[in-house]
């Protein structure tokens, strides 16, 4: 990041014209002032003749990433992780002149990544990240050309199998955790996920202030919106007596070790997430309303929730009663 803490001040340290250009360093009393100056310095560099002379925009991909972070990326919840990923992609591509980046260059990079075991979903995420840099900078007129990778299609992915635990498997898992888990938080976090459909990280990050009136309020969620889910009195009591302040320490490794000792077999990548799927699946199988489930799960669109609709006892039951053969004796 070009803005960083320096003692009691905030330091702006950047090369607005690239590594071979002039370095700009300046201190400010507040982070906001530093960020404003960073944007000012970058915008002035963009307006200067050095960028706009002769052969057009000669900035490298790394410089566009810096601009994107300053003007948009830093506002995202996962800004640090996203910037790290973008820098990694940039390095793997050889930090090319951004305007001259060719689809075949990126496709060659993607092929190497896929051959090394990268999943198709992650490959699509990477394409989305790098495309977002070009699209946002073009939208805000920081660059005067469109995304050079816009012709690349994401890899088509088959819908993932949404596994869920049966009642017997849930009982086996809870018993195994209770008997063998060395982490004192594992069992209670597991119960929260099964009772509310929460993601493991959402449950693991709870504080005692989030437990009120037999309900849990999840904050800092994937969608960015808080959501409150009722829980039974027994679970509420367990949470109130578990501790104060931050309730849990990291326990995902403990969960995975306990899961591995059971007879439960899951698709790749569905360790803790099977708890969330199990909540949603049992909710629908027990007659729960799909719109209510959407709110509980925090899905931004109903399409995400509809993945569980086929588990409803009366899902598409009209196919039996309303087909043409139903009227023939």
C-alpha cells in the first residue's frame, strides 16, 4: 500500500510515474488526508504529458493496480487480500504494459495455473479480479481504453454437489467432536453453524454482545449486511456461560481432525461448509419457507437459495397431479 503508518503520522510513499520515475513522499496527521493526497498525486500523474505523449499510455499493469487500489480497491472488505492476489497475477504475467496485454498472454498464464491444480472456480475469480481493475479504471476515465481481456470467457463450471449431513451423521459428528476434539471451542461453534446456517468464520468471530434475547446477530458477513437468527434457549445458555468478550479462538483445524475420524465422506472443499448446507437442507425438508431461508442464510439473491428447493416435500409435486396421464382412467 502507498499509504502506511509512520510513527504518529501517515506516510504517502509512491512512484506515480512508475519505478523509474519521480518518487513522492509526504507525511500527514490523518489517514484520510494521506489517502486524499495519494489520489491527488496519482491523478496529476495521469494528466501529465509523461503519460499522454507520443505512443499513448505506457503504464505497466502494476501501476494500474496501484491506481485501482487508491481509487476503489481500498474500499472493499477484502482489499488487502485482493491487492495481494492482483500483485501475484501481475508478477506471473511479467508486469506487462497494461494497454498491450493480450488475451493469449493471459490464457497461457491461466493454462499453467490450471495444469498446476488450480480449480476452475478460482481461475474464474482471478479473471474477474484483473478484469475489474481495467473496467473500473475505464469507467472512471483513468484509462482511455477498454478491458483488453474482455473477450476471455470464464470457464464453465458444473453446479457443485451440495452435500448435507443426515441426522445420524450429525449425531456421529457431534459425538466425535465431544470425545476427541482438543479445542474447547469446536463443539459449540459446530452447534452454532448447524442451528443457524452460519459460515464457520461468522460463528468463530462472535463476541458475547452478539448474543441477545435468544438470538445471534452475525456481523462482518460475506454480503456485508448484519443478520439476526433466533436460537433455542439451551444453545443461548451455553453461549452465555462459555465466556465473555470474544467467545472463540480458531478451531477449524480441530473440526477437520474430528471430521476425519468419522465415517462421513464429503466432496472436496466441503468440510465446515457442510454444516451450512445441512442447516439449509433440513430447513427445507422440514417444510421451511424458501424466502425465510434466504433471509436466514443472508443470500443476496433468491437464486442461491433455490439450490435447496428440490428438497422440499412438495417440490414440483404438481407434476404428478397435472400431467396429461393423470386425467386418463
